[in-house]
């Protein structure tokens, strides 16, 4: 894999406060392509935090996992798109009307900004295992649930999915070569698993079919975040054909 391609595959999750996020942003600017802003940071800082990272040259995955009635999700997608996000997430379990509303909101924003962000549906959170699904009344396997929601999302106009690395190969086969397959739960060999249950190394996830990998604490909690990021890029360059 070429170096530029490897850099475009890695999304750095900034699940921290503004000061730390911007410290990391300045350290990684010009090297990393993507950052992920989740609920913790966005709810504290609002749309301005997206604009700050765009000004540093990053593409932004705004990971707010929309889940509400269709009208609210349509408006949320439009507002998030107008903030400058390049990629947005929505829960696949919200059903087809909500998913279509998310796409509509993103397209409404395109009339102002000239394009729309791409959209990915959450299948099964990587922190969840079979016991978690059983607890909420889902009586079929994790893989089957992820498959069902991926099919629904694609049929509803969503560009791809968020899934664990363990489902990446199947999702690539199911959704085709152009779909986004974004995999959190990525940990370099030897890294602490944290609260993730279904994980893989960066090169394994990409080789399995992921279009992008999301890496948080192995980079952001490192004593040298840039070095940790560069090690992941080097792994992809060396091991992924």
C-alpha cells in the first residue's frame, strides 16, 4: 500500500476535551488525514470544533450516531453537514424511514456547501458481544444482526457501515467494492483492548476489507502520538498489498 493511501485509511478518534484534542491536532497536522469527533467533544464544543479541525487540514468524521424520529435525524444530518463534516454516522437499527431521512438531510446541505458528507450506519457497536444482544432482546448472532442492518442501510441510501473488524470481510463482500466499511476496535499488536470486545490489528482490518480504521487510545494516549500514528501507517504500507 502506498503511504498516501495508508494515511487516508486511518481515522484518529479524539475522544477527549478540547485542549487535548487541539494539542493532538497540532501534533498530527500535515501527517494525518482524518480525525473523528465524537459525542464527548462535540457536545462540549459544538460545530465550531469541526471548523477548527477543518482549518488544520483534516477531514472530519463526525460520529454522533444519529438515532431519533426521522424528522429530527433529517435536521441533525443537515446541521452536521453544514458544520463541515466529511463523514457522518447513523444507527442502522433506526429503520429505513430514519435512514432515508438522514440521507435527505445530508443532500439538503449539499445545495449550500456543494457536496454532501458520506454516511455510515452503525451495525453492532464493537463494545457489544452476544450477551449484550441477548440482554436487549436480539436473539440471533452478532454477525446476523450486523448483516441485517447493513443490507437495510444500503437499501436506504447509506454509503456504508461501521462494523467490527471481524465482520469487515463479509461486509465488503455483501456491500460491494465502493461501500465504506469503517472499523473501530482496531488495536496494534500488544495494545490494551480497553472496552473493545471484537478487535483486530490495523493491517488485518484493512486486509479483511475495511476502507477505514478508527484508532483512538493507542495513538491519543501514547507518550508520542505522532510516532504511534506513523507506526500504524508503516504497518499498512509494509503489510497490506
